[in-house]
C-alpha cells in the first residue's frame, strides 16, 4: 500500500512539473511571437534584429 501511495505522489509530482514546463514554453513562444519571431519546423527560432 505504501508503495502505491509513493508511486501516486511521484506520478502527480512529475505531471505537475511537466505541466509547468509546458506553461513556461507556451508563455515563451507567445512572448516571442509578439516580437515577430519565426518558428522553424526543426525547432529553431529566428528572431528579428532590433535595429
């Protein structure tokens, strides 16, 4: 029973951590989109020059 509780707590902690990473990633993409960045299909981000 104890192992099951530990497993459930670990799974929920991992889930919350992954969700927080996703929120940070989405927030960063949204912020970059406001700066007219271009997102490439291979994961690269091309930011405009600030001139």
